C-alpha cells in the first residue's frame, strides 16, 4: 500500500509539471489553432534562465526562500518575454498564411532555440543549484514526500488557480475567451486581438518556465535538449485532455505522469518492462483518441481558451 | 510581407555565421606529406561530452610527446578530430568522413560502446585500423580484425563489481538499475548478474531506464521494498548523479556500485553528497604513485588544467599503441599496420601493460575506487585481477596490491598477470 502511494506521489509530481506545460499548448491552440512546438523549448529556457539568475545573484551559495522566489519569478518573466517575442517575430508575420505555414514555423522555431542554446551555452548538462534545503517527510509506513515534490504540487496548484482567476475573473481573460470563440467577431467588437494573443503566449510561457525551474529543483540536470521529450509528453497530455480545454490539460498531465510511473512500478507484473514508460504515454493517447476523438474533456460546445 | 522576409534573412544570416564559426574551429590544416594523419572521433557536445573531451585531450598529449621526441619513423603525427555528438548515427557519419575524405591511416575512438559498434563496420570495410580506447562491450572487436581496443571488456568489468560486492561488501542480495539504451550497460548488467549468482548472491530485481530520463523514483521505489544489500547502476555519469540523489531522497542508503561510465568531473556536481558510500570499477587510479602514472597526471594537469580521468589515460595509451605499431610496421600500409597493432605485446601504458589477445582485447586488472564527494575525488580501494589469475604467483600479487595500494599494477606485476591470463579471458569473451 505505501509503495503504491509512493508511486502515485512520484507520478503526480511529474504529472504536475506536464500539466503546467500542457496549459501553454492548450491556450495557444484554443486561440490560434496553432500547435506551438517551441513550447517545450520555452520550458528549457525557463530552467536556464533560473540557472543564470540563481548563480549570478549568489542564491546558489546561500539557499533561501527569497532567492527561490526571485529565481522563479525572474525565470517566468524572461520566458514570458521570449514567448511574446517569438509570437511577434515568428508567428504573427505568417499568421495570415495557411495553418501549415505557421506549424512549420513553429517547428523551425523549436529547432532554432535548441541549437542556439547548444551553440551559446554548450550541450554539456549543467547542474542546477539547490535553492531550498531538501527535507523528507514520512507520510505513513514507507511512503515519503520530499520538500521539492511538495513544492511542485503547491506551486503548480497555485499557478493553475491564478490562471483560472485571470481567465474567468478579469477583463483580459474575458477578451481571451472572446478571441478563442471567434477571432473575427472579437476584432469587430473592438478587442485588440494582437495584444490578447501576445498576452496568451506570455502567460503560457511563464507557466512553462515555472515548470522548468520546479523540475530543476527536483532533478538538477538541465541541458538544451531537455524540452523535447517533456514538451512532447505535455503536448500528449493536452491532446489527451482535449486540446483547447484548460481543466483537460491539467487532467491529461496528471494522468500521463501517473500512468508512466505506475508502468515502471507495476508493469513488470503484467509483462510490460519498465523501459516502455514513454511508449505508454503515447499508447494511452492513441486509445483515448480512438474512443473520444476530442480528448477526455474536449467537445465542440465548450469554450476554448 | 517585407517584414517576414526581413526576419527570414536575419535567421538565415545567423545560421550561416554559425556555420562559418564552426568550420573555423574544427577545420584541419591541410596536411603535408610529412605527417601521419590519424582520425579521432568522440562525443564532445552530447550527453557524454566529458568522455570525448578527455579522449581528445589524452590523445593530443600523447601525440605532442611523440612528436616532441621526433615523431614516428621521422614523421609527425597529426590528429583530425570529429565530434560524434554521442549518437551512433553521427559516429558512423564522422568515421566515414575521416576515412573517405580525410584519408586517415587509422582511427582512434569512440568511448561509448553503442557508438563504436555503429562506426566499427565502416572501418572494417575500408580496412582502416580502428583502436577504441575505452569501449568495453565485447561485441565491438568482434566486428572484425581491423578493430581492437586497449581496455578490458565488460565480462571482466561486470565480474569485478560482483566480486567486490560479494567478497568485500559481503552483500547477499543486489538490485540492478541499467540503462536500456546502451550496449555498455546491458553487457555489464548481464555479467554482473552471472558472477554475483556464481558467488552465491541473488539479483532480486532488475530495472531499466532510458538515457535522458529525468525521473528515476518509480524504479527506485520498487527497489526499496525489496531491500537489496547493494544497488548496481551500470550507467553513464549524467543519469547516475540524479539516480544517486533520488535514491537517497527515498531513504535508500545502500552502497551504490558502478563502472567506468561514472568517471567524469561532472558527476560530483550532479550527485553531490548523495555519492557517499559508492564504489566503481575503473581502468586506473590517479592515486597510483608509480612514476609513469604520476608523470602522466602531472603533464596532463599542466596542459589541460584538470586531472586526467581514466578515459584520458586510456586515450593516451591508445595513441601510444598506435605509434608503436606504426613504428613496428615500418609505415602506414593498412594490412601491415593492423597486424602490428594486433601483435601489441607488453607495451607499458599508464593503465597498465597492454597485450592484445586473439580477440584484440587488452587483458588488464581493474581497480575499485571509492567515491569521496567531499573532495570530489575517487579514492583507491583495491585491485581485482582477471579470472584464471588464481595461479599462486598472481594471488600473491593481488594480495600485495590489496594490502598496499602503493603497489598497484607496477609494470612487472601486470605484465605477468596479463600474459598468464590471455587464454582464459579469451574464453569469457565468447
């Protein structure tokens, strides 16, 4: 029993990270019908931004809650700016062309960021400093939760709450919902759609950066290609939950994380070796899409942001 | 529209400027007839980049020393380096380039067995000798007679750790966490288990991960329940550091065991204090006071600013083996050169005396090192000799070595050991 709980904690920890990244995919898709393939790399940029803030401002040497918050917020701000820049200079100029053009641009952008980082910062993995002391708490029996895992849960929940608030309780959120509902009508109603789209990119990128910094606290190895697999799984999570649907992205992320961990933990008993953890994420996607093509929570009626 | 093209041209110009910079960096100077061109390939930018950097440095040091002493047969050795980026596909591409375009007379590399396995058939087909300094998977040299190595092989390395676990640590049960994407790791897992079972132990659980995985707690949680005495992790440093950290976070304080794939300065940054109570098998110990080893450590450190790891030492030895073979072959005719390399016998290297057996593998003792994260350093623990070494003379040798680290692998000892052992080790390979 305690092993099962432990595995669930492990799974939900990585699931929360997937959920944070999936939110960015789903919001951009909801508004532009664009799959922003560079989003996984923004997650990586977030981790690198955090790394440089933490090392340059000396937080690495004396860990403190203050240092951690500055690092997290700083990384989120830098990534938000990058997300807006990418939208402004790469996606906006091609927005009026076909969907395929934008999609290819997104793939190009992803490769550009990855190899630019390899070029500038070298491909050697870096070790992210521990910004808060790690402690382990025993829940019951053998089941433990480390402070870094706890932090991932708390901060992800907090950020998702903030996102929910922005979308449903603020003016800009209302504008986002309007744009996602119908971009042309929104424009006719006097909504500055370019601003709303830029804001959406900023929001999604900030969440991905938070995911990057949080992951780096849990698993301190960062490298320029770390965003590929994680980004792909987050994308799967977004599609699984119903792309364009915000609660769906969170649900999808948690499901993928938990499934992955349980496959490693218990797959052996039913003949699935632990190496298939990645394959499982994608197998689940295929099955879900066969049964409900719109994803778990996705439907044509629901508002998409 | 104009803006779009403006952006596009900007992007293109950025790309092309990179291309220029990179060409400038790696482009070999045109060789004259007075040099012997040797191809070297390794991973200097991928997941195991510290391996490639050490290898390149070790060979550069050896070539410098050889050239300073007048070169080989009056000609200077010239290194042409290509980056394999740690991927088997890329390794195959760069070795083709070295052989077909750069017309090298021999190739030194790769470190990771999967990459060497991908590249070796190219060298074999082109009949260009390839010496891998540090690929330990047995299959590498089975590719053909042009492929050889200067390190020991996994059946031995895996058994060394099994022996250490069973005899020194008195472990009865072990868990194995292997890297499913590497031939190196699979080989070590298999041979560790074989030997450990033979010594009366049980491997109670085997789990795997993939390179670049971020989370290992799922596998570790499963292991924790079974309470193994030791955990064997035959992987590369990038993942091992994180695994150690996550294992300790889950309250698993068992000794962690590994192989030469852990040997990298990066390991300390990733694993930190979690690497306490861990041991690896390795090719040589920089602590060894033998003068030839200390001279090597001194000149390497002076040139590159870091202490040499075992991969640098093996690379240095592979260059010495090649130079020696070219001298004996009287030139660079590829068939003669291959024969000369394969006939290498008793060549004194920093990783011990090098003699190639019938399968072109070097047979050498291994050292067990203990990790001391406080000083970011591997400390010598004991020397373990190849099997079949139970002959009286060698038992004495291994005892002496175990008792007084100072004596590890003096040349006389290891030569005797190697020769005596050639036959039985050959059997293990098959």
